C-alpha cells in the first residue's frame, strides 16, 4: 500500500506554519489515540501515520527533503539518504503526549509527593427576594472530607511513614514503549501518588481524610442575583495526605415572589384596576420590597398596559450605592358576571360613546376599513 501524502495525513496545506502543524497533529492524535479507541486497528494505524507525518514535517531539514523527493527521501539508498525513526523519536514526543493526555502533570523525571489538592464542592442555596434585597448571613451544614486528626493527614499509622512506590520509583507514573513512541500511564500500585503506606492509619484507612459535617457561616451581600456564585476559599474537601484543600462554591437561586418580578436591579409588578378607576382616575397602594408601601395615582383615561415608574424603589446593585427602580403596570379588568341593570347601563353608555370617547379603537377600525376597501379596489381593477 502506497503511503499517503504527509500533508494530507495531517489535513494541512503545503507551506503550513509550525503552529498549524502542531495544532493539526494534536487534533489527529487526540482523535485516533489507541487509549481512546481500544481494539480499533484502523485508529491505531492512523495514529502511527499522523505521528510519522508530524515527525518529518516538524523538522526543517526533513521537511525540505520531503518537499523535494517525497517519501523516497526516507527510504534507504534514495534521495536524502534516509531518515530513520529510532528511540530519539519517542523521547522527543514525551512533552507533547503529556500536554495532550495530561500525563506527567509537570513532574517529568521527578518524584510525586503523594499530596493531592482536595476537590471543590458545590452547595445550592435558595433565598427569597427580600433576602437578596437586604443581604443576610446564613448558616449551612456541609458534609465533606476533612484532614484526619489521628495521623494529621499523612495516612500512616503513628510512627510509620509513607514509602516511595517501588513500581514507579515514586514518580506516580510508568512508561512503556509501544512501537516508535512512548506512553505514560498512572501507576496502578500507588494510583499516581508515588507513595504507598504499609501501615495505614486506622481512622482514615490511609487516605489522610475522614468524612465530617461542618457548620459554615456564609455572608450573602445585598443585591445578589439569581445564579450568583460565592467562593469560600479553602472550605472544600481536604487534600489527600496533607495536600491543600479545595474551595466551596455557593450557587444562589432566587425563589419566585408573589408580587414582584425582577429584571436586573429593577422590579416589576402588575396591578389590576377596575374599568371605572381607569376611566375616571383614582389611586391605590402597592407594597415595596423593603417592607413599606407607596401610593400610585392613576389619571383618568388610563389604558391597560401603562407603566408607572417609582424611582429608587427597586433592588440595590451589587457592590455599589446604586438602586434600581420599581415599575407598576396597569391591567384594566373587564367586568364579569354583570347584572341585567349593569348591562343596560353599559349599552346606554355605548350609545352615548363617540370617536372622542374611544379614539384608539375608532382609529384602528377606520384603518381596517381603508385597507379592505383598497384591497377590493385592486381586485376590481384586475
């Protein structure tokens, strides 16, 4: 089977920059790596193929020879005299494999301390709109892993010390050659910690952590919005064998309110008023978020949907001295379950009405009539 063009293998054009070559190789290697496609011979072949292509194109001299002679440049006795793929190829790709698959963690050639950072924790908290307005200090209980007091987090029994893992020589990873490249895997004996404990602590069974429930105080500032995240540094899960703790993240959600709807720092509410109040004018009281109340005056002839703005009656803006506004929207309620006399009065009112009394509806239906007449006229001309 003839070899495919190296540029085609990586999906790049001739003249591609080194950065483009590396990006293309990373993408292909991630896609076809044998660990991600166990048992897939086609992926294994393509993985080797893209490694071979990149090994040539990344080297200026080899690339120049390939551009001039093609694959013949790397066959013994032809072109450039041949470029072999030896052990130096495997070692030259160690860094990029670590970058691609997270192997090594920046500890290449070194020993692992066995200490691992604790996991971050998430706590979901629901608060009311009133609590978001004024802020609060909440007490929460968090079940989490804390440092074992018996062994002070070492995981070892009193008087004993962790020992370097003999399988990986304390590196937390093992390497083995597979063809012309080297793979690194987490050590199965120490699980990447680089250390083993022959005499584990009885309280934590060697992990250096125990599960406890902690009470924490959380300060919720005024003006928080739905989805606000509060970070408590170092209050997450304890680290493994004396490692640093993770963080705790409080995710806030606001409960639905009976009267207000929030939009950023502004509050909105809908107030139904009678047809008479809307027509003749009047006033009513509405509550405010801080627990007070205020009066809203409705002028005569108010239409449904009209909004009244109450300046400074909204929510505080987080970490500032600004405050939003409150908007009251009028909804004119149509009378229901009318008596016979009420219906008679409405019919009498309707007879006395004119375009001046109901200008919006009169104007709308006038435009409708003009539209229909114009459409009929065009149909007759046709």
